[in-house]
C-alpha cells in the first residue's frame, strides 16, 4: 500500500502546483507536508498542507532552491517521499540523488534519465540513435562564435540558437544571417553562463535548423516499473510569448491522425531509449504544411500544462506519479476524448507581457461544468516579484473544440482579478483571433498579434 511505502509526502514547491499536488496526496490518504519561504507564508498551499515548514527568505536561492534546507525539513517532519513539482529542484540530479541517498522516495524519473535528457545536445544525439526525427544541428557544444558561424553555414539559415541546458525559452533566439547569429550567440552564451554554470570562455550552445511556421506539440508519456512506456496523447503549446507557453490544448488542431500516430510512437521510443520511469514529456516542432516533426527536447518532470491531458483522459497524473514511484504499474490504457484548453493566468501586462506583481484585492474564479481552475492565490494574497508570475491555470473541457472555445470565452470573462496586472484581457483577445479560432496558428501567433 502507498501509505506503507510512503508515509508523509513533502512537496518541494510552491503556489498552484504545490496546492494541486497536496490535493491528490491527501485524497490518497497520505500526509502532505509543504515547505515555504517567508514571502509565501499566507498562500493557500501552506494552509492546506497537513504540516508546513518555513525554509528561508523570499530569495529562492535561500529557500526553494536550497536542497539542504528542503532535505532538513523532510527529515524533521518524517517525510518518506519528496515530490518536486516543476521548476526549482525538479530536474536537479544532485537533489534527486540526495533524496534517494537519504532513504526517501524520489517521485520522478531516475537521476540518470534526468542527466541524459537535461543536456539538449546529448538528448538529440540519443534520440537520433533511437530513430526519433531530429532537425539538422550541432552534435557537439558550440563554444565560440567562429564555430557557430561554421555550423550555421553547414546547417543553413535560419537557425535556432539556444543553450545546451536549461529550459523555459531562456537564451533562445532565431538568426537569419551572420550578423543575427553574432547577436543570438552572445545572448545564448550569456544565458548558458548565468543559468547553466558554463564557463564564460566556453558556454555550451546548440544550433538547429529553424522551422518557419512551426507548431510546438508535445507528447505526454508515462514510464512504468514493468518496463512499458505509454503515450497519453499530445498537447499543442504553440501560443507563446518569448518562447514561453501561454495557452495549451489537446488534441492539437494542426496535425493529422496519421502524424499523431507517428509522434506518439516516436515519443514511446524516446522514453524506452532512456529507460524512463514516471511522467515526462517529449516535445517536438511540427512543420504543419509538410506534416513532419522533429524532436525538440524532453522534460523529465510533471508539466505545467498537465491538466489538459487529465481532462481528455480522465486520469490523475500526480496519482500515477505516486503509484509508479511506489513500484506499481497501473493500467493506463485510455483513448483521449473531447477537447481541453488551458490558459495560464499571469500577473503581467497583457500587451508587453512584463511582470506586474501586487496585492490581490479581488479574486473571483469561474466555475461550472467543464471548467477547472488550478490557482495558487486568493484575495488578500500578494504576488511578489521573487517568483514566476503564474497565478492560476484556467482550463476548460468540452466534447468539441468549438464548444471548448465558447466555454473558454465565458470563463475568461467571469474570471475577475484586481490588484496586480494580469493577462486575462490577452486571453479574451486571443479567443477573438481568427488564426487561433480556426486552429491554423503557429509559434509566431503572439508576435503577429503584437506587431
């Protein structure tokens, strides 16, 4: 039984994802332990946990990113398992190993799998060997501009330039010529040095052939202890600003059933190639005109947009993570049905998308059949500048995409947030955009809306 295997589960995260994990942990009869910074003491996830431990000041480096403090809290509370959520320490192999070495259950893939997929260059080489399509690109880290220029000449412009490690679109940009490449390389090199810990004289940068009018489509996979890897459908994540997702939906309106089958099969091969265990995501870029796809990267954790898959499959991905970590191989043979869309509600300016923190004076969530809100805040809370400005995820589900869009329009209009700036006006604008409504959009949609 899970209660015998786990005992208390510590959630090493904050906000909406901590609150969402706590909900499933408690439903399964397990004790939920939260950790929090001084800035988050009044947030709902702290109150809803069975026990909460203060681990440091607002600065994440001194709280949520301090592995020693998180482990100390786990030991002090008798936690026997740690769920990292997403972001923070979720893909930190040193932390994962420390959890395991401490005799606790790591609710995530094996540290070796995180390592193998954490470096984008190693990951694309491994995927290519496993028969997963990859874009033309560099097979070794590009550590100076001269190497980048030679690589671009071989690949052909335009090229995508990005850090070999890290995620979230940091340091990523497109170059159309040598001058653009010089700027893009400098940006990626700075990001690699700052976020990936590379030396300033040799940052690890990756170049790949850039697909014009690409869609960003990812496949949710689940690796089971019995060795099986199953695909739970795809999500379209093409609505992005600064290469960061804002809206996700399933199924993707831009791929054919035949392409979907090929993508799901490739994602399973990707998971099998690394002996993947637990929930993960294989991300791809899709040329919708040619109905072809290439591997982008693999996220070795629970995704922000996992509710989309839960709505079309009826599964609880956090519960599945817990059961897999406990050694179970649950039956997850399911065929996605209906249509789901998720809107990330950020504390940010809806025009330029700059963060706009502040105290929430009004917070009114929509409800009703087919409406789900995963929120991290309520009225009276303050959105601080220390963390990602995500406040909530507004999700809708219906039998068809047309009905889901109609439901989304009503839900967005009924969602009232006052105090901090928020992007709900952008969500309403998007729902009136012809490209989005028809489903014929790509990753350049938001840039065109703000041209």
